[in-house]
């Protein structure tokens, strides 16, 4: 069953890709070819990290906030600093590509059309009562991602920069240099004030690998930074073409590439050559599945829970609390 017709307007727990598409359409500029840098600083009181690598946008344009104020937009950080993961990450527009997203498997009909996914997952034709297609409840399609247009605009700018950098052949160099710019004891000490580490990196706190060239570029970045531990969830494993790509261009040892389950409560997918998979339920799952402890820590973060299993426990399947 394709649940794309669910009434997301009346259910804030569901991803609203149409509204996100409207937010993304606000972007009205071009992105610079080269990444620029500002000094990193941390406002401990506000818990905000500023500075670091950024993308300049020209011309500077204005957009209207949810409160009705006009605000200028002329740059966006290359990285995001989500409080839960306690490390820098890279964020692209999530959701269907028809809505400006980068997640081909976010629509049930796309997965059903593929068909080969059933070799590795229960059929989504038989999602048990009370469970849901995970992308339907994606956190990157609701909440703050909908509330703040600046998040959608920033993701759109990064997406445009990625596409330009891939065409120009500069993505690998620029992304490697940008991540390497954080590898500094002084920066580590600075970030530690917010329980953030520069020794870990998440590829895609939103979005997915939208093309083979983009995936292979990230593989090269990981190889060039062997002292950084990378983690990336992906749902591209559902496509036979992509399973072949993962076979011919396997993730390097410092990249935990985790296949994500298709619906809540489904077993974590086991895909040869990739790290153990992940799933999501509103509660705990029995061993050997590792239940993410971040939600139970006082800070609600990986650092607060003293856990980096997603990066280092490549043989452990993981359950994330549905949110």
C-alpha cells in the first residue's frame, strides 16, 4: 500500500515533503565553487557552534520567516552540528527526489517497483498493524525542518554545491580539506565544551546517496582521512543496482555504512559488505540488537551516553527510538 496520500497536514508526526519542497523553492541564488573558512567558536551558554567551512551564496537574497520577518541569506555552513550526535555532520535535503530531496527509496512505490528488496527485508505490502514505513515519519521531514526555512535553504545550497563540485571534480579535495580543517587539538578542546568531538563524522544527518558518483566520492574522502570514524545510514540497499555498487566500491574500514530498515519494527537489514543494519521502534528490542542509549542520557546525546557504537560497532545492529 502506498501511503503517500496520508493527510500530513493534520498529523505533525508525519513527514510533509510537499511543504518542504515549498521551503526549498525559496532558495534564489547560486553557490560559490570554493568552500571558505571562518574561525570556529562555541557559545557555551547558547550551545551554538559557529564558524568553520562555509558556502557563500550570491546574490544575497531575502526570505520570509514563519514569523513574517524578512531575513537575508548569503551563506551557509558546510557542516551541521546536531546536538544528539555530538560531532560534525553533512546534511542534504531529505525525501523524494520529485520534491527536491535526495532519497530515492523514501517513497513506498519506488521500493515496490524495485521488487528485489524482498531478498533482504519483509515485504512492505505486509507491514504489521501499528507499524509504519519509516520514511513516512522521517524526522527530517517534520518538526524544526519544517518550522525553519533556513534549514531547508541551507540544505538546498549544499545540494547545489555538491552537484557543482562533482561536475568540477573538486568535491573529494574540498570535502577532505574541510573535514581535515577540524582535526586540531585546539578545536577539539573548544568543541569539547559542547560535548562534541572532531574525531567522528556523520555523513547525512538528512538525505542519502543520490548518485553513484556521489557515493564513490565519499568513499575516497573516507580513505583520505583514516583517523576519522565515519557513519552513514542508507536506504539505497533496496535497489539491486546499488547493491552492485556497494560490492564493487565497498566502504573503507573507517566508514560504518548501515542499511536502514524500511518500516518500524522490521529486522535490521543484513547486506553483504555493509555494516550491520538499523531499525526503529517506539521502545527497546532484544539482544543482539543494540538499543541506542542517547535518548536515555541526561544530555540526550551520543557523548552524554558515552556511546559511539554507530561508528565503531560495525557488527552490531542498532535500534533507534522512533522519533
